[in-house]
C-alpha cells in the first residue's frame, strides 16, 4: 500500500505541537534569538523530512508572533 502524502502546508500534530512551543519559549525567554530557542527545543535541528521547511516556517511564525 503506498504511503499517504501530506497536503502542502499541513504539518503532523507532533510537529505542530513543537511549533507552538516556540511561542511559549519566545515569551519565556525574550532575549534569546530564534536560533538559540531552536537549539533549546530541537538540538538536532528541523530534520530532513518532507515537511521540514513548512515546520521551520511555522516555528518562525510562532516565534515572531510572540515577539
């Protein structure tokens, strides 16, 4: 059975939860940059999955929203 593809711009719930965590961390640590918070939440980065670019975009959007 072929794997089901994700629609463009749709993140799995696990990635969406982490992206929302960027909002919380940006509010809790206002002096830290996006890169510092990324290292705090995702020590291995965003990965190389098909949704990695959308994941990073959503995380940055949440980070900017908190600022």
